[in-house]
């Protein structure tokens, strides 16, 4: 026994002695534990800054955890991204969509109210009739917390010195360390993607560990049982129909220490030097419409925990670090600053710094990888991390920007595998949305999706008539853009039915307005009001909102390209080409602004957080300072009207907007505001409350400052970008302030992308470099700049392809590379 204990002690001493010093530029670090306001009786929603805003997140895309670093009690919040409650599943195919069964005469009644300008919210208005006839009465439900793991150490916080809590964004390792007397204590945490478990290790040097481990859940009726070194928790998340069952297993390896299970379901460990805790958890959810169940969650739990325990801590940690580091190291931003040594909360409390801006970018990439990978559903409003049975906005999927924004930075920041959950979820929506299209709108081809989504295929219209909208066109923009970056033909084959179905819906749904152009209605311009004085602040329903019209053009263009690449549906392609000129044009209004609606209703004093009518600027590609001068100037007016300060996600979007407008200093000003004034101590986005889309929107904005690749060269002989680039809108010769959609021909499918280097480099970043940005067309780009000017860029080909470079106001000739080849710009002499 003495020999075994000596060997164990040697391992512990080596663990302390050989710790690799992390690069603090990528590490969140604190000198105090998180504020744990979740412990004890949860009598209501915690207010102010607490656990969610100060604990540090771990995740593998499906399974998530946050750790508090508490000295006496370590609190790990556990989430499973597929665990929802308060909804329905297992209905027949039509009912599962949540759709409202609408007679054609009732739908026509609603549409007539729009044509008759029935504004406001009173009886007979657009909104009231949309609520009465179109809006679903089925429960959407909400994302639910999983469990809480509590580890009591018995340590007195008052006796602790040299406390440090950290999270390394480059490898996904969380650590806590401190001293008490002569004893040194260390904890490590990670959530493994290769092995689908949460792992924690406690180590004591010149001391021993006496721990109590227990697990709880907020879901009523759960059963917790401890036996030997294992705790099993089984429970149900309450549904309106067919409760979701789940299971969690916690297993402890304490070496030769005393381990005793307790009648209350806890485990006590005494006189330990090293303790490893493995946690596995699953629910019965499967992404199979309309049942959404069938996973062998118990078997999966047993298998995962047995495999993890057999491998042991060191093997699990090694595979985790190798896995996360390989992805995170693909893209590295290096701004020119000297690390201050300040803790992250103090950085946030300051007035902004390059150090914080650099860290925020890498942390956002880490969050993306942690909450969207290998799961059948995408990241939600809070990514993966939720502590509340009744979270804000259901912690659901808002399709009027939020879920789309969650995925803007995935490809440019070189995290393409994080996109798969979005694709899988959209497949379910397309299957469900066929019923909503037919039963609510009388459209017999294609699919429809409303404002709010869940994991059970809900595609119906929101319960409030003023929130009636379509979103298939925006979801498909994300889908096709992923193809644009990666040029994966097999993926395009996979998503083409979704793109086509969305386009088919709009072919039938679009209707002529008073001027004869085709518009989308019912709709709104999220979430803005118009004609507020005569009709009230909830006057939101409208026809032909600019964002809808821009996205329909975007969708039709993408469908034309996809069908051309795949060599199918020529007749349908022709149908789309014939419809495009009939779409309502984009218009410049009386204040010089890009109109938000077909009528000139915009107000210069409107500072609404949504700027949906600039979707063609970003994340679209159809407004540019380089190609559409008049629309660019109108977009500038709109941005000046809306102002700079807003909610977290809106601030992230404005960073992207100003980058696309090639105003790097304005983009940086907003990014600086986002990182220093719209971030909690753990850098979660401050909406308020917490929403993760701001993190992802801000990181997308950084990518846009340094590289843009959305323009295409359709004229290989052109010497200027104005002559070379495809333009989606052209001035109406009859009305100079109207811009009509342009019909793309099949040649666009072969048009190379233009890589614009440093399009919006801020003066606050005079020197720096970034490696591993992705460009559309399948290229990766490394860029270095000095004194505010491009020093060198290296373009690496991920596939055979051609592109042009636009840098320092010059457009290159066509450059062709084979997969694996690289080229340097400017060319070496």
C-alpha cells in the first residue's frame, strides 16, 4: 500500500511541476470565484450579475458545463442542448408543425386588410386578423437546464491565498488553484468532444482532499441514487405531451482514498490526494420528425461513462487538448499589445483595450466550437448554457436575426464543422414547414418557417399577429454561404432540396402590390414600427418590407447558381429568372436613406436596434461601396440615423455593417464598445440579459474588417472592380431613386470570388497579423500589416480554384491555384 501511495504522490507532484504556461493573450483569468447566486432554493430568476455572468463555460457542442471555482462548493451547471420542455412531440405530421389550419377565404381576409391599409392593432387591423386567423396557438416550449453538480471541499474561503481561476480558449481547459496553509490545491475541468463527457480532476499537494459530491436537477420527480463510486440521476422534463426522459451518471476515481456512497444520493471521499470525476448525460431526443424520441439515452450514458473511466484522466485530457487545439489554432489574431497582467473582469471594467479585443475574438471562436458541434440542433439564444426553467425569450431560436447571426463567423473564422448542427436543424424545418406552407398559407409547393423555432419542428407563425413573418429565405442564405466558403458539391446536393423548397414557397406566396411589383405579405420589418403617431408603437405588420425583398432576390440567385452547378431543374431556374425583374425594387427615400418599407415612412430619429433593411449590405452581398454607389450612400444615411450604441447583438451587427461600408474606425469604435460595455465579466454578451449572438456577431465583424470575399468577378478582362463585379441591383431608368433586381445568368456559377484584403482596417490596429481566415471559394488567407498598410498576405488553396485579389485600390488578374498550393501578395519581385 505504501508503494502505491508513493507512486500516486509522485504523479501528483509531477502534475504541479510540469504545468505548461498558457499564453495569457488567450486566457480568461480571475482572482476570485464566480458569484454563485444559483445555489440554495431557486425562488425566482437571479437578478444582476451572478453565476451565468461570471462562471466559465465548457462544452462539446451537445453537452455543456459551467464551473464556478467556488472554494467551499464547486458548482457545475450541466446542459444538454437537446433538452426542451413545455412543448409537444409525437403528434401527427401536420399537427407537429404547430401550424394553424387556415381556410383560403380566411387567408384572403387577412391579405385584404393589408391591401386596404388597415393599420394599428384594433379589430379588423392587419395584426388582429393575422392573430385571429394565422397565428399558432400551440406551445413552443423552452430550452431547459439539465442538472447541477456540487462538489463540497469544506475549505474556508477566508483562509485561501493565491487564488486563480482561468479558462484557456486555445485548448478548452478550465483551472482553479489556491493555497491553504502549506497545502496547494488544483482543479482542472474540460468537456470532451471525442468522448462526450465532462471531466473534473482535483489534486492536493502537501494536503489531502475530503470531498462530498452530489447532483441535483430542477425538474421535479427526479430520482438520485448513489452506489459505490457512482451516482445515477434519472428524470423527466415536463412536456405538454410526451415528457422528455433523461439520465446522468457521475463516476468517481479517488485512487486508494475512502469512497462511500450515501443514502441521500451523494458520495463522500476522504483522505484523497487526487480525485477524478467523470460525468455523462443524455436525453431521449432524436431529430426524427414528428416523434423526436428514441435515443437509447441510458445505454449511451453507460457506454460513455465506462469508456471514459477506462481511459482515465490523462488520456481523456490529451485527446481533448489535441482536438480543441487543432481547431482553435487554425485561426489566430495577433494585435500589437503588451499583456497587462490584469484579470479579465478588470479588463472588461476598463475603457477598452487591444488586449481585450484580441481575447474577445478568440473567446468567441471558443464559444462557437463549444456550443455548436456534433449535435442535431444549432446553438440557441444562450448558445448552450442555461440555468433557468423559464429562460428569457424561451432561450429558443429567433429567426429574425439571432440564430442566423450565431453562424456568421463560423466559416470566415475557420470553424466550418460548427455549421453542421444548423444544417441538420434546417432539414427538419423544411420537412415540417411543408405543412405550414400548405395549411396556413395555401401554398402547395415548398416550405415555410415563422419567427420562433424549437427542437420539435415548430414552423408555425408566432402567436402575435404583428410578428407574422417568413424566414426560410434568411435561413437559406446561411446554408448557401456555407457552400460558398467550402465549395463542397456533396453538401450542395444535400441542401439543394431545402433551397429549392424555400424558393418554391415564395414563387407561389409572392403577390402583386398596387404598383404591380411582387411583394411578400403578411410580413414585418423586425421588430420595428412605422406611422407610430397615428397607429401606435405596435403598428408593425406591413407588405413588401425591404429585408424580405432583398432576401428573396438572394434566395432566387442562390437557387439559380445551385441548380446550374448541379445541372438540374432548368425549367425552375427559368421561372426564377423570369420572376426576379418583377420583385419590388429597393428605394431611396426623402432623407436620402435606404427605405425600410416600400412607402417612405422612415424617420431620421428612429434608432431602432434592428436594421433589417440593410441585409443586402450584410450578411448579404448586394450593396457595396465598390459597386453600388447610390445604395451605399443611402445605407450610410441609414446607419447615421440609427446610431452606434445598442443591445449586444445589434452592436455586433453594426460592427459588421461599418466593416462592409469600409469604415474601419467606426467599426472598431463599435467593437470596442461591444467588448468593454456590452460584455459581462466572463465575456458573455450583455444584451441584457445574456445572449450569445453578440459574441458571434462581434467576431464576425473582426473577420469583415480584415477580409471580405462576397463580391464575384463576372468579367475576367476588367481592370477595375466596378467593371468586374456582379451587381444585383441597377437603377431604374424611369425612377432614379428606385433600384431594380438584376437577373443572374448561369455564368455566375463559375465566377471567381474577389478577395478584398484589409477592407476596413482600423487605425487603432496599426500593426498586427491574422492567420487562417477563410474566404469564399475555398481559400485560406494569412495577412500581416504594418503601419496601417498591408505588408503581406498568403493565400492557401483548400481546393482547386481561381480568385482575384483587391488590395490598396488595385484589382489583380485572375489567380489559379491547385489544392495545397499557396501564393503571396504582393508578389515577390
